[in-house]
C-alpha cells in the first residue's frame, strides 16, 4: 500500500484537520510530518469542537494509530496541554494507546520561544509575523546540529544537555538583545511535561511507518501550514521553517518517494493568510471584512485575524505542480453564499507583463491580480447532504476550477462539522 499525503495548497488554514478527521476511519495510521504547535487543526463533531496543535487529527478513531513524526518540532508544554484537554473531554490517549511519538522529533525549549520573540521585536515593521512558538529557532538548532530530540529525554544526561543548550541561548539573548527574561516557571512546566511524554511509546518512526507499509496497511501523512509557506518554495522570507510540500512527507517520516500514493490538496473557495508577506488577491475593504466575519477567519492557535482575498489560481497551480496533487478538496464554499459576484485571479500584472505563474521576487515587486468574474450563489449550503443539492452556480464554479487546475475536486466542505462534507467523484 502507498502512503497518501494530505496538505494545504494555500497559505495554511485550509481546513486540513477537519478533512483528516473525515478520512481517518479509512486509514490505519495518521502521521504528522512537519511543523510544530504553530499549527491549529480545528475539528468539530457531535456538538464538540477540538483544536489540535501537535497531535495528528486521527486520534478520535480507536482503530487508527497516530504518529508525531520526526519532521515535527514539539513543545512539551503545549503537547501536555493538548493531552490534558483531550483527557478532560473523555479522550485519554494514554488509555486509548493510539498515539506514538518519533524519537527523532526535535524539542522546543522555553528559551527557543524567548529567541523567537526577541528576533521579531528586533525586526520591527519588517517582522515575519511569527506565531512566537519557538518554531524557527528550534529548526535553526536542528540544522545547526545542536538541537535536542525526543529520544534524548530518556538519557540520564538529558538535564545536562538541556542546560548546555539553554546556556547558549541565554548568551545569544544577552549579546544580541541585551536581556534574558525570566523563564523559571516555564522551565518547571517543561520538565513536568517531559515526564508525561515519557509515558507514551517513543519510536524509531522511520521503521514504524515502513513496518505499516510492509504490512499493506493504509497510511495518511498529515501536513501543517500550507504550500505557500514552504521554506524553499513559499513566499520567502515570509514562510514557515519546514517543508510543507509532499517532499516534506518523505523526510519528515522516513519514507521513500516511490511510496507516495494519492496527494490530496486542500484549498479554500477563497484565500486567507496570517502574518506578513505578499498576498496578491488581498481585499483590504468591506468585502474582505465580510469574508473574515462570515468565515470566522481568526487563527485557531493565535486568535489573530486572518487577511482575506479572492482565490488565486496562479498560486494554486504552482502548489499543485510542486506537490503532484492528484485530487482536491475545496473547503468553506458556504462562506461565499450570498455574494452576487465572486472573483478568481487568473493572472498577475507584474513588471509591465501579464504572467500566469508565481514570480521569484513577489515580496519586493507587487503582483497585481487580473480577475475573472464569476456568478455567485445565494443558497445556504450548510444543510445540504447530497451532491444533487449543490446549487448550479456553485457547481459551475467547481467545474471552472477543475478545468483551470487540471485536477478533480473530490470533496466539498460546506461547514465545519465532520458531517458537512460531500464526496463529488
């Protein structure tokens, strides 16, 4: 059996958690392959709402195993908070025994978060728009070859290793920013959370995943953030610190490229972005505000208001190409109900030319969107349960996107709940 991959095709927040939850019953293993607690995967079912930051979105199914892969960076404090909230809601993962953690996943220390905050403060108006979760500094230590990993917490030398890295961080904070805020309370919470993590199976995830493959079991790799935030191919430097594309699933789980099966790309019926950086179709007007209000466009992790805009086809085509997407999921179609006209960006005006691709220097040279006007629909979608109930104008919009993008839209989300999902093909 191949490993299917599910990931975002825009700037994140496309609804990946919900769709993983919808699909999880059909998989034996859900494996998160990159990012950290800057992710916010929101799931709703049975009148309850859950926000997962690090834990894979398949944990609500007893027969589905879940892996936090080696490409993920883990803040023990955030992970413990997630686990505690789930336990309070009747989902004790220690009892359910359906969560395992990669030994090679890197640890976010309290001082990583101090470095993150100090860096953003120093950059002023040119800041990246970090979630201040310590993600970037942790990946910097990983590539700098002096990070700490989950497997290290089992070593009797762990506290010494921890202190050595903390000393490096505090020296940097003092030298570069002139201050080292107190983190004693957070440090105590860090070690308390580490003790909880030790109670879960800590695995060599590359062997764990490939064992599932050899047994012919079904695996879904779950991404975080979105393609346009990829460290290599996103709108650099306004990006995240990991590879959010299909290639990241290979390095983030230890699987060979030929093991990749379907690539399920998720996109909103419009666009959003959190933080700084280019956003060609951004609507800084009443329409943008209306999209934000109707779509409840506020970060699941940070609560920050998201920037909103019309769908961007050059960016979507770019993301589909990079990921090898074989099927698509369109989410939040219900948010567009009530607009007389909606718009799709088909090209950019860039340096005096009309182009249909994402240019290299999009951060410093404005790409002005060229729009195609599309008839909107007014029907309420949130209660529809069958494909034949889809309004004709929405069906026309989906057909238009399939033709432009060259990939079928297999699933349509018409609301936040698990049951508000239609299979189109």
